[in-house]
């Protein structure tokens, strides 16, 4: 990978990724707790379906955020 200076936008994105990932992980933990509760499945089936769908979406969003973070970290050129 070629090292380069990140654009201003990329630098701001890189700075914000840890917080974004933290928020996504927090939401994912809440959903996992819901899904682990047997009483949750006694709710409206549409709610269960919605939470399951969000869980899948969160997993994908987290993967993409980690990949983007890794890409930006790896491609940035250190300033002397």
C-alpha cells in the first residue's frame, strides 16, 4: 500500500471512527442482551424480526468501520 498524506476529510473521519465504533458496539451489546433474554421472544414477532435485522446490519456496519479504520491508518503518511 502506498503511503500518502490523508486529506482533511479523511483525517476527520479517522479521528471519528473510534467513537463511531464504540457507539455501534454499545448498541450491539444491548441487542445481544435482548436476544439472550427468553422473554424477548414473547413480544410481537415483528419487533423480534426488526431487532434481528438490526443486529445483522450492526455487524456489517462494524466490519466496514473497522476495515475503513485499518485502511486509513495503513495508508497515512507520517508527517515529519
